[in-house]
C-alpha cells in the first residue's frame, strides 16, 4: 500500500489481498472481497444523501486510510495529531453515526462496548475480526439466505437482512 496521503484522490481506491476460504457450515466456497476499489469519497457522501462538507470529507478520508477498523476516539486523535485538523470529537461521532445510518460505512461491535468503523466495499458481506490484533477481513457470498429464511419462517418472522461479525484469531495471532 502506498504511503498515506492527505488528498481524497489518493484514498479513492484501496486494494485488499484476495483469499478464498472454505465455509465449513455450508461446505461452500466463500470468497473474501478482493481488489475492492473504494468509490470517490465525495460521491460516496452524495450517494448516501449526505452533504459533503470539509469536515465529513476529512473524517471519511482518514477512515479510508485505515486497513482494518477504528474507533471514533482513535480517528479523532489521528485527525488532530497527524493532520492538524480542527474537527471536533462530537463532529467525528455524529459523522460516523450518520454515515453508518445511511449505509456508507460499517460499524463493528467487537471493541469492548465502543463501536469501530470501517469503509467497506458496496457488495453484501460479513466480517472476520481478530480479537487479538483487530484485523478485519471482508467476506462475501455468505450462503446464509436460505437457512435464515427457513429459521425465520419457523418462528413466524420474515428475514429482511442480516449482518455477521465472526470473531476469532487470525493466522498471525494464533
């Protein structure tokens, strides 16, 4: 990955390594999101119905630099210490909450009661999260739809969506 830059153009695309793993539950191949190009950050805000202000672009740009995920507090600290930004902590929390609510970013709950945020690909996916180093891997083609439909129907529900966060240890931390 090239060294971090402070321009939106430099973070508009990001490539992730390709991995294929076997899903033991379904005995189906699960493909990890590979070469996931992130959309233009200005366009991402607009497509989510969020006005692209300077502060929101700064926050989203810094989030795009993160390989895994990050808390609002850590993101704010980086903005202030590494970029000299004047964006306030409350603005970071509000912006991340808004972007998650609008589906522009993902929120993960593995970090001791505080949400972690991640700029992910647009396709339906789930997350593998290392409990030791906090590495996050996006996994697509989950194969859960039929099973969830059956379980929901047995209990009188209609499944309208799902999110899966699988925690464990990555190969480097085992």
